[in-house]
C-alpha cells in the first residue's frame, strides 16, 4: 500500500463542537437541555393554542345565539310596527 494514498477511514466529529453564535462549546448535555426546553416550550404553546381554540369556539357559539336573538327581535319589532301602523290607519 502506498503511503501517500488517502486513508479509507473517515473521521467523525467528536461530541463537543464549537458554536460560533455564542462563543461557548456545545456538549451533548447542553444540546439535550436545550432540546428539553424547546419541547416544554412547544407543549406550552400547544396548550395555549388549545385554550384559544376552545375560547374562540365558545365565542362563536355565543355570537350565533346573539345573532339569532337579534334576528328574532328584529322580526318581532317589524311585526309590532306593522300592527301599530294598521291600528293607526
């Protein structure tokens, strides 16, 4: 085998690498901690989304009830106006 030929073995990056954005080294433990924090944050966001969804559904039901009452009240008022107009003639 020639000594100048490249090695068939590929090197693997170690578990510690340099993070350019914060100047600190990153370890598997810090990555796991950050991952766990992101998972908890996502769970919290999912809970907030579910709460908002439930709130908006309740508001939608309430607005439909209010709309139906308004339509009925408007129809009743029109009937009363018609009745009063008929009585005045």
